[in-house]
C-alpha cells in the first residue's frame, strides 16, 4: 500500500505552484519598487490613475457618507429624546431664575422711584431721617409701626412721620436704631386738620380700624362732602401745616368718616420731620405804672 503522506517534491503540480508563487512574489516586489521610484521621481505620473480611482469610488463614498449622516441624526434624535426631560427641567429652572431676577429688577426700579418721590417733597426744614417702615399693626385695635431710625439718627419722640402720600403718624418711643410710631389711625391719635379747599377746621381721630373720624370744631350744618381732602392745619404745633391726611368716604351728622391717604401697609420708606412750631411773635412787656418808659424803644 502506497504511503498517504507524500512530500511536495513528489508532486509536479505542487512544485509548479511553489515556483509560480516565488515568481509572483519577486515580480510584485519589482513592480512595487518601480512604482515607488516613479512616484518619488515624478509624483504627478499617477494623477490620472488617482483621479479615475476617485471617480470610481465617489458614488459608494457618497452613499456611505449619507448613511453615516443619517445614522448620526438618528442617534441624536434618540439621545435628545432621552435627554428631553432633563433639558426641560434645566430650561424651567433657568426661566424661574430669570423671572426672579426680573422681579428683583422691577422692585429696585420701584424702590428708586419711591425714594426719588420722597426726595422731591418740599419742606420748610430738612427731614431728620429718610428710613424704612419695617412693620405695622394691621389687625390690632392699637395702631403702631416701627421705623429703622432712632436716637442715633437724631429721631426724637413727637416727630411727625410721613410718606410721599401723606401723614403716617408721630414718633412715640425712640430706641438707638429703631423707633415706635403711633399711627394716626390709632384711637389715641388726634390730629388738627382743615379742609384743603376752604380751611374748614376739624380734628382727625383714629377709629382703630384703619379709618379716621373727622370731627368738626364748629357744629351746625355739616358742610362736608364725600371726596373732601383734609390736610394738617398746624394748630398747636407738632405737625407742619399742609400735609395730606385723609379723604372723606362717608358724611356723618357731626363730621365724616375718612380713609387715610397714606396706607402704612403699602408704605416702605418714610420721612421723619422735625417737630413744627409756629413762629411766635415777640411779646412787649406792658409798662409799669409810674416808670419812665421814654427810653424803651
């Protein structure tokens, strides 16, 4: 029986295959070396071949590029879908922050407007302080407020407190950096007032519910009408004359019920004014009987 494992030398076909393989390898090396030399010596020699190859591969390359773009777009859509929730939450957070900043800017603009309005009030004397009204009682029968200025700022008890709309009250107690204000709507507050258009004298007394009772000094036919404006009269000192106080909302038998023009709950900044005292005329002492007064001017 002939052996099954035979060497290549025993097969003519195997010998031819090995021979031609060596020849092809040598020819490939020679051709590669020749092409390398030609490309170094004359780089433009294969330009036409490269162009032809590029033309042949253009259509497959374009199809591949379109497929890559479509794939990237599809992946982006899927990724955006899964990230939409977090992006929406981030956008809502940024919108909320922007709304807060806008509200703060509006508040600053409104604060500047009110401060400018306070500074534009003309007074005979410079105000003692321009400060913030930090709190006020809105539901108690007693009506008080707290301002952010005290004895360190020159504030003293009895000084009137007003806003740009009108009178708020007067300083009742003074601390180092804060003061307690008795509001004109308190039942213990009594302010001499007059009707702005003709000077009808009256007193404005707090009713403890945020309104004022206007009591006429001269009783008789009630001349008051709804909508009449009352201002401080300056009688007895303390309050400078001409400061707006209240407007009549209801006429009564002996006066009227009025609403305060300057609502403490809606007031942020106030002026503390010095106590007003009417200028007193110099008094001349009466001559003494029996005394020579010729030398007295």
